[in-house]
C-alpha cells in the first residue's frame, strides 16, 4: 500500500469553509407592506412597523440561500387608529393570542436574470400555508461610508386572507363586501452583512 501523500492529509485536515454569508434586515431602511380592496372601490394600504429577518446568501450558488422573518402583528399601521385597533382584535389578527407573523423559506429558485422565486411557509393567525415570493434581486453588495456592506431586494406575493382564518366581513347593500379576500404583500428590504462567527474549535 502506498503511503498517503502529505498534500492529501493536509487537504483532509483543513477546515471546510462555508460559502454562505449572513445578512440581517435593517428595519429602518425596509418596509413590509400590504394592500387589500375596500368597499369594492379602492385599495387600502398598510404596513407592519416591526419586522426582523436573517438571510443566508450562498455566495457561490444563490439557490442554496435561505431566509427567515418575523413580524410583530401589533405593529400594523393603516393610518387610522380605530381601524388598526379593529385589525389587532379577535376579528382579524387577534394579536393577544397570535402576536407574530413568520416566514421561513423552504426553497429558492432562479427566475431569470436578477430575479428569484422564494418558496416558503407563511404563518398568520396560527395558520401556516405555503407561499411563493417573487423577488427582484438581491442587488450587488455596496460599501457604506461607515464600512458596512449592504444589499437590497424587493419581494411580493398574493394570499387569500381566508386561508389564514381572517374571515371577518360585512355584505354591502348593492352586492360585494367591505373587505376583499386577496391581499397583496410587498416588501422592500435592505440587509446588512454580519461578521462571521468565530469557528468552533
């Protein structure tokens, strides 16, 4: 039997260097918004003011990337205090019992130059359903004047609120309902690269 070469021993002993980088959402430069039909005549826009997310971007193969996000349901804001109070209550998000909305990716697919499809599980009101985010980006990373590295992306999807148990509504006299079922979710996200953690011994 031939002795194992020194080069092979060194290769086997060398630590495996991960190609994924970790990025944290900068909530101050990001928006999680939604749009839903009102009275069958207009769209009401709203946002969630408190969103956190961690993304792991694979620097060599983007489809191996992943993302997890958490939204504070009580941070909903439609610019109408009375309506927001109703949305936080039992008729809608029931934030006392379901304080968080979460998303966890399960698969990332390429969808043309500069575009991705991110499949994942969205949990709202205690109900989890699969959704697909259509993503524009991520952008090329840039350095800030303060030495941080940032990148951005836009994402959107459409869901049925009834699928998540948000069924409250009222019929209109001439047909139709007060609140539409389809909700368009739109995300503008800026992520800051996190320093790699020290490798475990």
